[in-house]
């Protein structure tokens, strides 16, 4: 399991870091770990799966 930052998530899904934080608060995507400073780390496979579902809805 590779963990990635919200910045990397934003790049993968084509959104901003702010939108990634919104997606977390809206329970659309779940971080693997929330650090003590409030930053998130995500499982890369979960993000890729989320992105593939998002792309399928756009079609």
C-alpha cells in the first residue's frame, strides 16, 4: 500500500487540494491516515479507483 498526499491526489483526479478536502468532508473519498496536524494521507489504489469511477460518470 503506497500512501500519497492530498497534493498528489489533487493531481491524479484533476482537482485542487481544497476540493480534495471537500471530498473528504463530504465522505466521497476516505483518507487512510489523518495526521496529528490535520493533513491526510491516502491509499493510492483507493484514489485510482475513485478517479476511474469519476471518469465513468462523466461519460
